[in-house]
């Protein structure tokens, strides 16, 4: 019962946020905004964006598997990742676990090692968001409800960098002595023996930078895609504004109070960008900047989820669904941090 309630609360929070948004921005106004959007350019851009991110995501997973001596062919992993996208719509934890089950059955890769690799990638993604938000906070003011967020963002980023540095020292025995950790301590030996932490024990400082570089195209695409998306919706927002504020929107989506940032990301897009919206559609459609931004966030979210579902259903015809079912290690999976909800809906992976 506790688990069910715990899983239900984020959905209730998301429902409450959407209720608030639809109360202030009526569905009739949202529909009016969408009627002026050129459908073909939007669909072509959505499909191109999705498959580029899909390709980059698979390539980065292949790289980390190869780095830790599990080489897999791209054409094999591509449909497998597509099936996991379908599962993500229903349950993110099930998607990550199913991906691990598949690699366990087909390539004998320990489940917890796969989950460790996925957890490591998630950390790299979060630090990309933090870094972009950190640099963006120096170039423009970020104010919500008359509260400046720049100091908060900068302080949080410095704390996060310090935490990452200490984490790196902790997993490397010679360096860990600098922070007073003794590798012979029983709790430390226990942690070091777990397969899920193998990637942290073996990853060098150069590996962190390489993995960050490999994930860079995904995060740079996320930012530039919204600038193009605003153009498709016939509104103008300066690129430097998008560059500085979208990472903060993504950072808000990371806050684990709703599933995958549902609602929180939508609200953040409205609040951060509404002072900068210009375009003839505002007068033509008789909508406010907030209404058009909310419409954009909704239709973009819907397009990404739809493409995930269609791609997953197609890929499911290429691989056996039985390979994604739980193995004997299922009882241990629920406690794995790699299975927590990922960053907000702006993260398509």
C-alpha cells in the first residue's frame, strides 16, 4: 500500500499542475493556437528530431558498453532501445529493467552492470543540464514571481560539482584516502563489490569527459530544437534567451515531484519564456504569450510520446517480447537508483 501511494502522489501533483494550467489557459485558447501551426513542417521536424536523438542515444549506450568490454552491434541494439521507449511511456523503471533483462539473456551481461551503465549516463545528462543552466545564469536574469533564481542555480551547481568530485575520489582507492575513506572498511568493501557500481570504480576522469562529449549532441539538439519549434509556431524568441533559459526549464523538470517532469516542465516553459514572446500569431489568433507557450509544450510532449509508442510497437515486431521479461534477479531491482524517474519531458530518452 505504501508503494502504491508513493507511486500515485507524483501523478496527483502532475494532475494538480495541469488543472491549474488549464484553468488559467482554457482548452479553447490552446486549440485556437494550434490551428495556425503548419502541420507538415511540424511533423517533419518532430520525426527528424526524434530519430536523431534516438540514434545519438543508442550510439552513446554502445560506446559505454564497448568501453567496459561488451561490444554489441548497432543494428541489434537499435530496435531493443526502441522497445524500451515504448515501456517508458507506461513505466520508466520497467523500461530500464527490461533493457537490462534483454542484455542479460542475449549477451550474458549482468543485470546490475547494465543498470549501472544507465545510471552513469543519467548522471552525465543531469550534469549537462546543471552546467548549461549554470553558464546561462551569468548572461541573463532569471526571475520567476519576482524571485531571482541565478544565485540559487549557481550555488546548486557549485555544490553539485563538489559532490561529483568527492564521488570520483570515493570510488578510486588511492584518491579516496584524501577524503579520509579507508578501502578496508566493511561498508566500503561491500559497496565496491556490487556490480552496479563497476562503472564508477573503473571510469577514469578522461572517461567522464568522453561520455559527456558523446552525450553533448543530445543536449545541444534539445536547445536548438526549441528555438526552431518556436519559429514553426510563428513566434519569435531570441536564440540567446532560449540558450540561457531552456536548461533551467530542464533543471526544473529534474525535480522529482511529478513523473518525468510532467506539468512542472510545462509551467516552467510558460513562466520563463512569456516575457520574450513576439509574433503576428498573437494578434491573428487572439491568444496570449502564455497560451501559445502552453500549447507548444503540450503538442511537443504529445508528439514525442506518440513517436516513442509507434517506434516501440514497430521494434517489438523485430525482437521477442519474452526477452524483456523479469529474470531471477527481479526481487532486487526495485531498490536500484538507476530506475528512478529521469529528467523532464524535454529529455526524449
